[in-house]
């Protein structure tokens, strides 16, 4: 069955510390989302979500996009950019205006959003998103569209996502240097929420924990919007480093051991299972790993011990972040793990035991054309960027009167305007 006719195309780039990935997604005439192509490569010039080498980052971004373009057979000139670092922060602003019991019109909603725009207090930081999450009528929440309803007072909850300005400008410049226009920089927790959480989960209360290579973002959704966010400067790369340090081996060897034989859950047979440090085709004449046998094999129990120790540190930080955001007791619900670190075997069970809450792994929804290799938690944010772009949510910073201001000139003012126009155009 051939592809449907595509009416619009979106490009997305997720810039992480471990990998840089790109996706080109189309929307058919019937509204179906179709993945046209995707690609990824190892990250360069990025450290804990910040650009540390402009030239290297630009090259990696261009390379990832070209791979997606080759797979899709099409090219893109502009992209939506995912950001996991840059000191992300979140706040919720609440605004109300008097309606007087009459029917709410479009102008009333616009007036409310303009009033909300004036209430944003970035405190010197950059505003990435400023979106109306839900409206209230006389204090009653859960109104999606108040137009046509009656109320004494109309209110709105605005979710504002903030970031440090300089890191965002560096990220934007790296993309622009790769000959791409930036449609918008989207916070990874927002994109991850679009990909991994259902509207009901966002309404009831869910914590989304995105475990990246060097940054873990903990975000809390409630009432249909993101209400809290905390970035932890730890990730799956710290587990890799701990394995490399514990056994005195190279980083790439530690990464392979973690992915192939690592687990967050210990097994009674782990101490009897020996794991080769060297991969197929690698030189086995090098130095032996610390604690290895004469064939350079380590007990799986020792590997699992290192992994669980590091995970214990990370989940401890996650628990503290959730407590700080009051995701506790009856106020706290399910936890969803996503990001590349969520692909570790047994991590959902480990986290559930550590946090005392139900935990599941979050992946991108089943999309037509999505390769099996990219239907994993590590690529959920990338797909979420395209879903976010297609949804085109309202940003109150773009709200304004639909008409242009008209000025009537008379007398000397009219004569001066005519003279000015003649000078400009002739």
C-alpha cells in the first residue's frame, strides 16, 4: 500500500548529549501522521545539554538531518529543535477578568490572553513556551473552550517554560550554521509529554522522567498541563562511567556491557554467569579488566551491582525532585520513564520499588513509517517534536488583534504623509 498524499511536512532535530537525531514527518490530507524518514548519529560538541563546541555540534546536526533526508527522499529547510538542558524551568500563571454574566465572545478570550501575557515574569530568562492550559469559569476548572458560555469571571492557567538565554542562542546558532531555519526551540519534557502521555494521564497526574545521556528531566503533569519541572545533571552516561571506573576498562566497552548484559534487577544466577569484556573481533591481548578471569570475563553479578548502585543515586535524586514538586501521597500517581536510559533491562521494576509508585516505560505512539529501531524510549522525544509541531499549540505571545490600526490623516499631516511617500518610493 503506497503512502497517502502528504499535505504538509515537518522536520525535527533532538539535540542530546549522547546522540543527535532527526525526523521528517508528513501529515496526509486525512490528518494521518506519517514518518517519511529518520536518522541519528553520535553527539558531538554537546555536554549535559549545552553546546561546548560550535563547529562539532553544527557538523553533527547537519549529518543527522542529511541522513533523515536521504531516508525520506525529501529535504527540509526548517526544523523544530528539542532541548533538554539550558537550565529549563517551569511556572504556571493564573489570570482572571470580569465578564459580568454575559456570553463569552472571541474578543473576551483574546483580552484574557493579552492580560495573561502581561503577567509573565521571566526574571531575565528566555521564554520558550507560554501556552494556555485550561480555562476557568467562576473558578471551575476543566474548560477547554469557553466561547459561547456565560460566566461572571473568566480565567486561564498559563504554562510558561523558561530557559537560560545564552545556551538557547548557542543551540539556535548551531542549527542555523547547519543551513537550517529554527521554527522553535521546544523543551524536551513538553515534546516527551506529547509522545508518551495520553490526555487522561496528563489530566489525572503523572510524572514523566526522561533519562538522557547526561541529563534527567523530571516533569509533573496535572490538570492537563505541565506544572513542575526539575533537571538533574545525571544520566545513563554516568552509569557507563561508573562501570568503566569499577573495572578499569574503556568507555565503549563499558557502554556495550551496560547495553548487552547490564540490568537493574539482580538474579540468583548472576554470580555464575561470566561476561566477556571484549566484543567480537576486538583484540583480546590487552590488559585484563579489574576482577576479570584469565579470559577477561567479569561476573555478571559485579556488573549488576555497579549498575544498581548508580541507579540508586539517580532514583534518589528523582524522588527528591518529585517531593519538591509535591508529587507525593494522594497527589502523586503514575511515573513514566522515557529517554535512552529507560531502555536498560529491569529499570521499570527497580524504579517502582525505589519510588513506591506504579512505573511504566514510555514510547512514541505507533506511527506509520516509524522504523522499529526508532520506536524506542530513546527516540520518543524526537517523535514528540513532530507531534507538537503538527498540533501547533497556541502561544499567548503571538496573540493580538486581527485588524491593523488605521490612522486618518488630515490637513498638514496628510500633506507630510504624501511628501514622505514620494521620497520613499520615487
